[in-house]
C-alpha cells in the first residue's frame, strides 16, 4: 500500500431507499429531518452526505423537484459535500436514475454492476454504467464508484481504462459489503478488492448490518475511509436499534481517532475528491445593492 492516509473521510448515508419510515422512525425522510441530520452529522465528523430523497408519503423518489429542494437545503445549511444517489431504489428506471444528475450535485454514486439485493435485483448494465460515468464527467460531477462485489471492481477498471479519469481527476470508491447477494463483510474480501483498485485510488467501506464494525476496523487498518448511516445499519449493537445517524457518525469518528486518523473536514474532502465549488456565494457584510 502506497502511504497510509493521514485522516479519515467519513461519509454519512442517512436514509437509503429500502427501509420504511414505519420500520425505523428515526430515518430522516422530510427536508427538515434531512437538514437537521446533515447538521448533526457534520458536527460529529462527517464530510460527505449520500442523499436519497423521500416524497411526502415517505416513499423513495427520484422526482427532480424533491431532489433539487433537498440538495439545496443541505448545501445552505452545511459545508458537506453533497452526493446524490444515482442508484435510487431497486425499482427505479435507468432514465429516472440518470435524470437526478440534473439536480447539479457535487458528487453522485455510480454502482459498477448488477447485484442480488435480498429478494430483489439491483440492475446495472454495463452500457448504463458507462452512460452514467460520461454524463457525470460532462456535468462536472465527481463519481463515487459503488462496489458490491469483486466483479464490480473489474468493471470500474474497464470503464476507466476505456474512458480515462473521472471528473475531479481522482478515483474514489466505496466498498458496500455484507449485502445479502453481494460480497461478505470480511477483512479477506476487503483486502482482495483493495488490491484490485487502480494506483492512487482512495476507498471507503461500509458493512451492512452485523458487518458494520468488522468492516470499519478493516477499512481503517488498510488506509481506507468510512461510510456509515441508517441506509446500511439499523442496529447499533445486538438488540439495540440505532438512535439516529449522528450516533453512527460519532462512533465512526471515535474509531478514526483511535486509529490516529481523525475525521477530515468537508474542505479536505473537496480537495481530495476534486469537487467543483457550487456553494452559494456568501453575502459580503456592508456590500452595496
Ligand atoms: N438502494 C440500493 C438498491 C446507491 O445509492 O447508489 C442502491 C443504492 C446504491 O442505494
Ligand atoms: Zn444509496
């Protein structure tokens, strides 16, 4: 491994698309809940937020109006890097998943292959992956390559070999481990994927469900970054439901500090990922109208 990272980039994935609000009442689903979660998670050590949006009935939606409203509310309230999900829910169409890029996020997730997802299938055809990659580059959106399996690493490498660098000039991946149907949340699986990443790439990892803690420790010990949140983890400890997303970010930040790799700021994350500045220009005090 070429040089360990000195800090830890923490991404929070607070909502996801697959859990019902009725099953996890602490799940942030309204714009107000999302903003308050984003603020709390930034204060606890997150630098990036991975956003899935819900409609007024708390159902997952890719409706552009809802997505735009959510992204701009988070941007106004925090300095977090705003990463929209282009994965959506397992039921979403390719056209709807591409259209979220019109909301002009800083970054977007880009899943690099099809995977069984519990009883469902999360479909990602190769041509669609290429299309997302190229549309993101045209729109100056930083991709985060979502890798649920070793084959997804191979597909990411195939896209990069064919098309060159993503927007931002840097490859950042997220290993999503422990999904029923994807790779297991084990140190062996993580190390195998990391060995297959291109030179200079950075990665975060998240372990779904019971693999949360083992994956966090494996990621930190191999120079990786962390993703946590209620999209991936609903149980804090056996028999203890997660209180809220801040609780998960606080725990991840604690692990990172123990590893002597404290949380990176959103500003650090912007520099590492090559994020374009889309933040609202602050009004100068004393400025003339
Ligand atoms: N909801 C999952 C099927 C992403 O955000 O890009 C897909 C997902 C990945 O959450
Ligand atoms: Zn997601």
